[in-house]
C-alpha cells in the first residue's frame, strides 16, 4: 500500500485549511477514528483516515481536488457516512484524507409540477422529509430503513426503499460531478448551458453517465436530481406471515407475476423470523445458548410473539378504486398459501405514519444489539433470480453456512421488478475476537460460494470490495480492467477513492503487484 | 480528415476476407454507395464508406477489430442500418470500413417467466414479432414506427415505441461488448462467470455501463438483454383530435399528471395535422403552391379528411377492470377540452392488430414522398419540459422557423414520464438542390435556436453530430472532453465509429485542430 509522507500530508492539510477554514479540517485521533466503521468485523481492519476536510460548496471541492492532485493526496468522499453494514463512513484503507461533504446540505430545488428535487450530498432523508412535510409539498420520498443517511449517498450506492420509487438509483436524473482534475461536469441534459430538462430527461445526448457514477470512484457527485413520487390518493397494505420456512418459494412465485406486470410497484420484502424478533428484544430473551438458535426455539418464539417465519407486506399506492381491485388480485395470487392478509388502508389527508411514506426512524439500527454488547454487523447482498426454486436454493445454502459458522441467519428477500435482493446480516459482538474472526471467515466463504453458483453481490462492505470484485471475473476480469482503464484516464492522479469497489488507480495496482 | 492509404486498406480488406470469407467483404461502388443515407439532405454529404465487412459471429468481430487496430482502419458498426431520419446506415465520413452486423441475427433466449429476450444486432422488430407470435409466447415487444430496423440498434440509439415499454433504452439489461482492443466485455451481472441474473438485475457491481454504450462509440455491442412486457389482459385506446393548433398546451397539461403518477404508462404522441395528412396522400392532393401550406388550406383539409390539427391516442394496457377505471380518469383530465375520445378495446385472444402490440409495418416510411420525387427527411428532436406553456413555445418557435424557411411543419410531441420528445421532420425533394440547401440551413438554425433556449436534442442525424455536440457546451464542453478522454483510453487505436455523437479519437482531433 502507498503510504503518505507526513510532511507532504501536513502541507496538504494546511492548504486544505486555507480553502475551507481551520475549523473544517481535522487531524486529531478522535476525529480520525470517528470515521471508522463502528460496526466493522475487526477493529484493526476498519481504517482511520489520516485526516479529514469538509468543504462548504462545490468550489471548495474543486479547490481541494486540485491540491490533492498536485500533491498526490488521495481523498475518500462521503456524503453523510451512514452506509452501515457496508462500512459506514470508513475508507478502504487509512492512507487517505476524508472528503466529508456533510456541510453541503442544501435542497436546491423542489419541483412539484414535474416531481423532482435537486439536492446536495449532505441532505439526509430526515431533512428531506421535514422539508416536504413542513412545506406541504405533495411529493413523497422513498427512504432507506434508517433515515439519517444521505439521500444522494444512498442513491449512489444503489440503496433500496419501499415505495414505488424504492429502486433509488433508477430515479436519479442528472448529476453535477467534480472530476479527478477538479473540473465541473454536468451529466445528461445538464451539459447544455441553461438546460430546461436536466432533471426531466434522464439520458442526454451521447453516452449516459449517471449510472457509471454510482458505486464508483470516477468522480465526486456534488449535486443530484432525484424524482419523487406524487402523493397518492390512497395506499393499501396487505401484510402476511408465513409459519414455515418452506413457504418462501410459493410466496416468491405468487409475487413474481404481480411485480412483472406492474400490479405491485413497490418493493415488498420477505423478512425472516429473526429479522422480526430482533426489533423486539435482544437474543437473550429468546435463547441463552451458544450457536444458532435451534429451529424448535425459533418456532416457539414465533408462536409466542405472533411473528411469522417470513413476514412481508405488499403495499399498493394509487387511486383507491384501483388499489381495491389490485388488492383482490394480490389475494388471489396468494390463495394457494394457507394464510390471510391483514389489510390496512390510508387515505390522503390522514397522518402520514402508516401511509407507506417513510417517516424518520432509526429503529432498524437497534438490531445490531441482538447479541448484547457492542453489536457489529456485516451485510451480505447477493442477487437472486425472481424464482421460488432459486430463492429457496439461495436461502438454504446461505442459511446453512450461517448456521454452520455458529451464527443466526438474519435475512430476507426484497423484490425488484425482475430480481430479488437477498440481504442477510452477520450480527456479532465486536468485543469477541473469536466471533468476529468467524464472521470474517463466513463472509469470505459466502462470497466464494455465491460466485460459484452464479450469484453476484449488488453491494458490499468496504473491507470486502476486492474479494467481491474478483468474483466478477468473466474474461480474466474484463469489466474490472475496463473500469481501471477508465479510472486511470479520468483520474490521472489516482486521488478519488482509490480501491472503491475494487477499482484501483494505476499507482496502487503497481504497488500491489 | 484522416485519409486511408489505399494499399493499407487493401491489405486490411484481404485480412478481413480471411476472417469472414470473400463473400462477406465488399469494396465495389454499388455496395459502398448502398450504405449512404438514402434520405440525406445533400447527396455529397452522405458518405460512402471505403468498404464493408459482415461478420457472422462475435469471434469474427473480435478478429476484425484486432486487425483494424493493428492496421489503423476505422470501423463503422451498424446493426441493420435503418436509422432513417438520423442517417440510416451512413457513417459520419467516408474514410471507414462498415462493420455490418446484419448477419448476426440470432434470438438467443426468450424467457417468458422473467420477461426478457437476448438477441444479436441483426434481429429486426419483424423477426422478433414473428418469433413471438409463431411460438405463441405471451410477451409483447415495443417497436419503432417502422419495423424492419434492428431491435438492438434502435434501443442503443434510444428509440421510442408506443407501449408501456416504449422507452426502449430503459428496458435494456445486460450487454456483451467487443472493445476497441478486441476484448469481450459483459456488463452488469454478466461480468460474473455463470451469472444467473444477467438479464434481471440491471446494475451489477460497481459502475453501470449499459447506458454509456448507447449513442456511443466506446465499444461494439454484439448481444443485448431486453425486457419484454407480459401480454396484458386488455388494452383500451382513447383517441382524440384537436381542431386547433392552440389546443396543444391544454392537452399537454391534461396528460402531464397522468404520466407522472403512472396512470398512463405508454408514450402517447400528439401528432400534428401534416403528420396525419402525409400518410394518406402526397402534398399535391392538398395544395399545389410553393412554400408552406397556408393555415386555411390545412384547415380545409382537416375538415375534409376528418383528421385533427393534433391527433393522439392514449392507450391503457392491463387488466380490463383497471383500464376501465383509468379510462374515466383520462376522460375527466381532458374534459376541459371540447372534444370527445373515441374508445376502442382489445381483449386477450383477439387478433393482435389493434391491440397496441406493434405489428410489422413500413407505413411510416411513406411520408417521405410527401413532396413527390425522391423524398428525403431530416429529423429534429429537441426535448421539451412536460409543460403546456413550454411545449407551446417550442412548437411555435420551431414551426415558425420551418415556415420561414419555406417548409411544412411535420411534427409532434411524444410523452415520456417527465419530458416530451418533440420530433419534427424536414421533408424535402432530394433532386432539388435549392431545397436541400434550405433544409440543411434550417436544420443548423434549429439546433442553434433550440440550444439558446435550453432545449437540447436527444438524437440527431449523422451529418449534424458535431453541431449538436457543440451545443452541449457547459464548462467549455466538459462532458464532450470527458467522453473523449474515455474514448482515447478504451479505444486507443481510435477505430470504433470515430466522430459518432461528436466524440472523436485523439488522432482525428489533432488532424482537425
């Protein structure tokens, strides 16, 4: 690994301070360690950066990038750094300076007529929610499970929410990007001065770049257009619990045609029993033994608490008359299963809680305390075909590996239109070195086993970027080599997030070789 | 411009022939001129290539690219070459060898369960339609107005159809690409060997590339996954005619919320009177004078033929009960206009013609004979915000320019979710040098005027690539320079479609400088 020369770093930090002011540059240990992943599997393996700088605006970002390029100081940009389960704010390795964009937190435009917002990296879901509600704007955001993270950062990492706009990456329209040479780029129609359709027409003229700046280190995104959903007249929620693990395939098959033909626009998620028990109480309330909770204990807890082995809800958003018809269609589709839907409705004008519009919440973070002690988690996210048989194979394979390694399987399948994101979490006690070692080893095995079966991850933890990137090995890693070719061209100094998603600038590749 | 050395070209053609066989390499004038745009505005300005080579499979494409790179022979790839109005099969300039992919015409997979097809560049809409119908596969394609073109080529050029899957580029999932160095690349999940979700999960791990290979010369796409729509139970068509030009803004405003909230999933198109008269008879049936047809004559023709000044239909695809409700919603939305919808329905099992599933047709090509004589056309395609006022401003501005230049305004607005593609055609007689000169001059003025108002084109004719690309001039052409930086990196020999969309390899930029 390339190590930063202390004198050069010091000189760069002084120049950064001249750009952003002394108050927005940090070198002290507390600040540095604050960027580490609070939920990493091994303390030693979540890196503290060498320092941090927090610009207030895009001109400062450009100036920082120019200095960094000139002095060879790699930057690790973050929006709000809440990418928990995938590394939080932590860089891939310590020899970088954080480029913390949290101060750039303006909502620059909300357009009700055309249904979009333009925002900076520091805007959280909470900020956006508050703004929309307080300004009585009839647009709904879609949000991640916990809402203090960045709207922009989440979309760029291809986060998923639960409304019809829940595939956030697909709702991005138009980016402003600072390049590796400090230039300002606007994608899509924004490349035309005075463009009237930057946030409306997602393609532009020539190659489209928005999706290539996602999960990417080709540039630093400083502004994003995002489509928001017009507030619906009505939502109708159909909640169901399955008693048995083996009900999953039938559920997936029932949902598949409804997602494929658009009857269900949102992204329902089949969450397993532990995902539901964990938000209620720590593990010790259910089981005091070591190793994975036995099936019989889980079944007792299921009956006692009233959760299902799989729990999911299908929420319909739209006009009441149509939701009512589609609800019957959904019920028919699931009629082969011996369960009933619990139905609830929301009408425009009623309080938003319960509507399906995400409201501020950090509840999802509580699950990391499942084991007691300082909880950590690592999220494993392979994509499954939208098929009962293949989801079942993936579930039994991965659950088996969790349990063989002594962990509870905490997971679920979130439905896209033609795929399932199978998201499971290894929950562990970070004070327990043996356990964190097992978590690490399990994670590596999961990556390898999944790849052998043709299941690729859609996202991964910072610490496992290279391992996952290597699984995308078609034609001797043609796609990774392509990405690196582009990286070297557009970021000639190799200063933007080196190693992100396994994409390393030339100097690092040579140093590693 | 860089001119190819005849001896080097001859040597390359011999090597190409060794790869594909003598029968699939052409140098004769008839073949060369056959690639020119049959509808170009100036004969001398549609270039004939120096030769052509037609590979049968991807290995041959790779071999050709390697030879081309080694010998410095630029290639101009086409799928079926039917991109009429935008240059057809013609290259940007003559000093290239066509890479004609028409022989690669396999439908490699049709997946009914997951709703996708995998196909090669030579597969036409007609081929796909025939395959689906003859195999009784309950999936519908979306198609361009005329159906002999390539499904793959049309999607890559961001062509638009009229079903809910009509924004073809957004339905692409997973590409196989031959790079400028002859390597094989698979995008998205295809980068994982044995991937199970290549055509299901559109993003992959890390930067997504599909959209950057559209309207692009970064690589040669040899295989594409494309989502198809499950056959609906029912379609319901609501057709309306407006008597007056000035009804357009109210129509646009009525449609906007219906597209925004997803009530209308397909892409309705407001087509003007001449677009409708032209498919019925040549211009001389309506008017024998020179210059644009006077408003009063048009109005007489409107009354006599029963077409509207604007004609459009909103087709609903889905379950009958839901289409019925949504039809009432559409009617209410348009109730401020003094016209009635003409309603027609289709039920699954009835003959497809009239269903909204596109059936093979070349009728749209007939319009080029509007003026009599060998018709040419040039298509001008700015994007408009989805707003009555802005569409009206764009319409009046552009129509005024057509008429000032002595041309009829033949055009319409096709609705995306948040934008309108305003597509108009300059129809001219290619034997009339004065008229083709006026057509050229008008086109350049349209580009310039539109850009000044913030209206960018989403697509343009080969001959106008540079002019349109220059309008995307934000920050001294930052996006174009970015594209060229990438181009130089991924196509170091500068051999794939030099100049496409205004993206020139380094050697050409230097030669032009």
